[in-house]
C-alpha cells in the first residue's frame, strides 16, 4: 500500500501543478484530476499534461476514462446515491486502501476535486478553482459541508476511483 502524502504535501503538489500549467482550454477537469492522481501516486512527473492536452475543450466527464489503464492505474467511473451509506463506504474504502479519488461537484458549474483526507467525519478535497487566466490558489473543500449545501441539487455523485492491477507471475 502506498504511503499517503500528508495534507500539506498534497497541497504543495497541487500548488506546483497549478503554477506550472495554465489551463487555457477549459473543459478538461476530469483529465486534470487524473493527472493529479498520477502525480500523487508518483507515476508521472510534475510537468505531465498529456491527458489534458489530448482532451482539451471536450468536457469529457469520468465515463470517458472508465475501464482505461493509464500509466498502470485502471480507472472506474461510478455514480452513487449520495443520501445512503454506499457513497460514504466507497469513499472510506478508497482512502483506507491508500488511494485518492475524484468527485465531480456543482461548484461554479461542475468541477472535479481530488479527495485526499478523511478525519473527524469530514472528507477533504482539493482542486484548482477559479478563472483560467488567474492561476488562482487551489481551493480546499470540506466535502461533507459542501455536499450538504447541494442536497437539493444532487441525488447522485459521480466518482472516479482506480486500482493497480496485480502483475501475473510476480
């Protein structure tokens, strides 16, 4: 199981990502989130933006990446009902296994966040949030509070998880 980065380390990595990439295309949130996962897992360098470059302006969402093996991680897109325990259980399973995951939330339109921490019944997520031109600081989001604010809007929540397939014979 990988060693999870501390919240400070995760935020530092996101800050580097934001500073090094001026997302001029928009609509590449899912691709950017996958790149963040790959960077947090140490699978690609900080200057890796090939997925965003490929999907610029396409606003793909998570379904485009369902079942795809990208740099050794197999991604799975799911839509879970937010009002029952299946979502909380899924999020805890991922973090307890040492994996980050992505969620899509209606914040300034739909936007992708990397969930990186659970403590005291709160889930914390981070994302670049702001206008594309400004290169704003990453926004820290307390998911539970935010999801409660969107209760009337959301019946389900889209999440993107991943696994690392075991090598046969190793």
